[in-house]
């Protein structure tokens, strides 16, 4: 999905999200220590502003249950989040201009595989849950790995 299409979808869904945002916050972001996200330094477009959103509901998301059964990981509007299985506050795992989606826990529960366009094309990446480091596993600019 190209960036212009995602921008159009975002602009069309903002009024709906605004209606839903009157409820308690379920997604917590911590941008204070992320002034410069070096993992996206090669992207040709840089964000010049951000729009803070608060919601407790999402649709058309992919999720996976941790092998221990105590938490889930899901994608929401191009970022990955982890949430206790019983509910509560979600922890944002990825952020930025890249569109991260379809997360799946590694069987040992220490890493997550996901699809991202952070390298310019849709590729498979691994996220180390302990360190937050990402590793690109496939290389290419013409892959279409949605669904």
C-alpha cells in the first residue's frame, strides 16, 4: 500500500477516530525519549508534525497471543502494540513513518516477526522485545505481503 493511499485513509478516518476518542485511553505512547528515530533514517519522507490520538477501540487489526498466554501483540494504524491478555494499558513497540503490520510472536516469545515498509518496500522484520532492536529478514522493494 503506498504512502499516499495510507494518508488518504488516515484523513478519511480521523473524524471517526475523533468520535471514538472520548473514552479512556488504551494506547500509551512515550515520545519523550524518541526525538529522533534512527531506524527510519533512510526513508525519503520525514514527518513534519504528529497528531496525538487516544482510543480504546480498533478495527481491521492483526493480533497474536504470546506463547505464555499472558499477552497479545497487535497492529494499529501502522504501529505495533503489546497488551496484557486481561486488558489494561497497551505498550507501543514501534512508531514512526513506517507502516508495521501483521505481528507474530516467535515460539520462544522473545521476538516478534512483522511486515514493514521501513526499508522502502514491504519486507519481513524481527523485533527483539527485550532490547527493541529490529532486524530486516527479507530484502526487496516490490513485495506485496498484505494478508
